[in-house]
C-alpha cells in the first residue's frame, strides 16, 4: 500500500488523489488540508458522519475483546465468593471466552459488508 508524502500514513490506493507534481502520492485528507483539491472534489473522503459510522462498526467488532477481560476481573475481584452465583457466572464466562473467537470469525463477513456499505463509491481513473 502506498504512503502519503505529507502525513506518512499508509492507505489503500483509493484514498489518494490523482495527479502529477505536488499531487502525487498525497492522501485525500492531506490534499484537502493543504488546498490541493476542494472538499467537493474529494468524493472518497469520509465526512464526520460516515467516519463515526465506520468507527462504530469497528468498535462493535472488537468490543468483545474488551469485555471478556473486564468480566474476568469482575469475577475474580467480586463475584467468585458469592454462592451460588459465582459458579454460574464462571460457567457463563468460560462459555463466552471459548465462543468469542468462533463468533469473531463467524461475523467477519458481516463486518466486511458493513464497511463496504459505508465506503464511498470510487471510480479509479485510467492508469491507476
């Protein structure tokens, strides 16, 4: 994947503007910030609503990996001494921990579809 000359970030080819000279290898965000293209010309730039929607999809996908350690910590610190709920919570927690990777892989297609739905339309010019 190419790297932007200005911010040194790596993006897919679709996130770069097209042109020669100062417009070569410049990402859409830097091109708008530096005045190389107008915001209307940068159709593949994410607006704030689209960016937050994409971040929400990403957060939903990976949030389970935050919740599992949090639930284990909660069980270790508080719930393990409460009878019989400590045992019930442990069994549910073990099942969640074992099923999380399977669920993560299983839902990968929906994640890709959601991100594709939230990706602006892009027509690659000839030669790029």
